[in-house]
């Protein structure tokens, strides 16, 4: 599949976001995180490895994964791939929330409708890239077909009390992690963030451990390295400049975290980039 272009600012005016996966070039890792939206990762070439609630799942060309709102996941893309990501606001499913809950859940099981969803996602993306006459209506009609399929074929009608409780806790954590993403360049101690939200440091630490299955420091570092990696990969800034701008105390700390996350030192990564261009 050939993607005509990469959408940098996706889908202004549409009730969704649709874009090419940022790990398309490989050597990409995104540590544990979650969103308050429904996500579809549709793989058309190559492969991805997902860890959903710590369960490993490998996607190949022709597969997609359906991620629920506030579902903890990590993504590994060691090799180049062509993957589209469709993000759907949870609020669009408000009419179909399960009784007593403010969310809806979908299953991951493969079924006959999978090929239909893959084709619809592909056609939506191609339509947005081409921007033909009336493309907005054509794209939105395909989007509504996906919503219909999700509700009629993939929706879970029963949700356990345990799952409901975990969702509500992660919903609260989402507000905190959004704050972290907006202030990650600053010195963010567990104590300072807990104070910001009127929690005790011990309680906030337990929330991360119990419901996000990670600790506060590891989550903060994962946010910093994600933003730092994007800047380093798409600029000529030095290691030290990128480190300082993204909340690391020095280049040594940044290099250590970079190697832990991507299995390679920043200097070696840049050397490979240069060789690929030459």
C-alpha cells in the first residue's frame, strides 16, 4: 500500500483523527500509556508488537488492534511499517455507554468484519489525502460505517465491577498524566504533582502502581524520552541541547534512557540516519 502523503496536522473539521503511525521508520518504542479515546491501529505493511494490559500481541499486514479508552498499552516497532491510526473520541459513543458507567468497551477478537474496517480506514485516509470534490462527505460516511460496525459487532454489553473501577481510576489518572505531558520539561517530583492534585505522594504512587502497572518515575521518563526522541530524530540539535530541553539533567542521563528505550545510543542512531541519507 502506498500512502500518498503523511498528514502532519490531521483532519481539521472531522470528528476524529486519522494519521500515519509515527513509528513507521522502525526502531520505535512507546512505553505504557493510555488515552481517553478509542483507537484503531491498522497495519498494511510490516508488523507491530502491542502489549495490552501486559498481554503481548503481534500484528502483521492485514491485522488491526482495537484499543479501548483508558486501556494501558505499549507499542514496539523494531522494523519499518505502514500503519494507520484512527482515534475516535469516547463521547461519540455516549448513547451506547453501558448502564451505570460513563464508557463503552469493545472486544479484540478477530471476526469477519475486520476486513471491512481495514478497507474503510484505508479509504478514509486516501480520501483525506486526495481532497477531491465533496471528499468530506465521503470520508465521514465511511467513518460512520466504522462506528456502526463497532457498536453492532464489537461492543461488550456486560462490564465487571473490577473493570469499571479500574476504568474510573485510570480516568482520574488521565487528568494527572495530561498535566505531566504539559509540564514534563520542568522538575516534576512525585510530591509536587501529588500536591497539585491534593493527593498524598503515597496515594498517587499506589495509583500508578496498581492501575497503570508502572511507577511514577518510569512514566515520567517515558514521556520525556518520547518527546526527546522526536526532537532528536527530526533536528540537528546536539544530544545535550535535546536533553536539557526535555527535562533531563544532562546528556549522560538522556543517553542512558535513550539506550534503554531504543537499544542504541543517540550518537549511533544519528550515525545510522546519516548513512541512510548518504
